[in-house]
């Protein structure tokens, strides 16, 4: 998960979520524009993702992000069993 910082024509942060296949290829999993990069917006985005997928996300093992406090807090709330890794 990564969030671009107002690099689009709407001047809004864009949350981009990618996945990795068994063949080590990546694909766009989800994306959304957010009004801010606060914990409440990240929580809303992750809840919407969880509701839209209709699968058991308790099996989600690892989430990789950069160091964004709001996103880290939302991940702890929405996906408590996932291991959070920081991208370097």
C-alpha cells in the first residue's frame, strides 16, 4: 500500500494497493482518492476494501507500506492479524 501525495489534477492523495502473485508478478488490487492522509480516511478505505472483497481477510498474512502513521493505525484496527512490514 502506498499513497501518492497530491500528484494528480485533483490535488488529492491517491491510495494505491497492489498484490503479488505466486509467480512474483504484481497487479493493482484497489485504489481510491482520499480527502486527507489521516487515520479516519485510511480506516474508511480499508473498511470499504474489506466489505467489497467478501472474503475472509483473517488469512491476510503481510501488509507492506511506507512509514505513514495514519495507515499504520488503520491496519492495526482493520487487519489485526496481519504482519506489517515497512518498505525500505
